């Protein structure tokens, strides 16, 4: 009989910080002996954050319990692994952490994501490309605030615009600083762009206050559907699976994953 366990690991003790928890889903099939663990991460690159101790312990448990072939799904492209665990975290947060651990254990790792071009093409079929591009830039900037910063907001903005410029043929225009601030004013008037609370709000897929929220929600659905299809494929191949993704993805996929294993 399969079983499912969901628990949370408190990162902070104070009640005001209880949103900063890691949720873990554990699924098991007695029939095949496979296990599926999903670590719902918070996005941080602070190596002193307790979540990285919890991730390491979960990884060790996964290695001990999982039988047969194993695979890790990570939310981010696979990069050359750094020699030091803490430096991997500083560079790439939980993505760097799990890739370092997986590399040390010589486990197959993949990033189960549709390409950036595929995501933007799909979004531009349903939304105005100008607003899609704005949503991609501001989602990246919201992420900049969540990490220990080694660059200025202006530098982060320039990097995000350079990234989106790669998709100018999809958008039908070239995203640049003049375009960004003009688009921002059209959408939000005098609202300051360099505002963490504002960027967090419009890039939150759980909210539906703005067109930006709708685009981020649609993007999350595209990514989750693709992730689930790759998990299902690996599960049917008999592999035990460890997924390390943002905790919001676990909220969306928990029921489907439980059904898959059952």
C-alpha cells in the first residue's frame, strides 16, 4: 500500500516567521519499493539558513531508503558543481545545494523545465507581449530582493533586460530601460519600481490583483504541468525521485503526485 506524509520544518521560531517554512511531501509505494520526496524550498542563498541543514538530512534519508535507480529534479539549470557546499549555496541557493549533494553521490540530475523560449511563446499567445515581457523582468527583480545581494538594483535591472532582449523576436520588440519605465508608468503610474513589497505582490501567483499576477500564474501552471509530466515519466520507469523546488510548486502538485503514486 502506498503512503503519503506531509510535514513542515520550521526555519524560524517566532510566529511572525512561520511563512518561512519548508514543506516536505514523502510518498512511498510498497508494490515497487520506490519513494518520491518533494522538498518545498524557500528561495535563499544564505548558507546559514537552517533549511540547508534540513535539505541535507532529507537527502541523506533519501539515499538510505531509496532502492534502485534514483533521480533528482532541480529548479534550475544544471551547472558545473563548485567544490564547496556553502559556496554553491551562495551562488545558487537551494539549486546549488542539491546539485552539490547530487554530484557528490553521483545521482542523475535534471532540470525539468520547458525552455525559456517555449514559456514566453505560450504566454504571448494569451497575453499582450509587452505585458509578458514586463512580468518576466519584474519577477526576476522580485527574486533579486530575496537573495543576499552582491549587485545594485540598477545592475539587476540591466541583467534582466539583457535576458529578455534574447526573446525580442518572440515579443516583437526590444525590451530596454526606456521601454521598461514607460511600461511601468502605464501600468502602475507613480508606483516606485524599486519596492520589494510591490514586486513581491505583483509576482505572486496566489494573488489575482493585476495582469502581472495572471501572467505569473499562467507561467507557473506551464512549469508545473511540465514538471509533473517528467516526474510521472521517471516514476513509471521505476526510479525513486527527489524533487527540490519552491514550496508553492508543492502546494499545486501535491494531489496529483499522491494520485500518481497510488
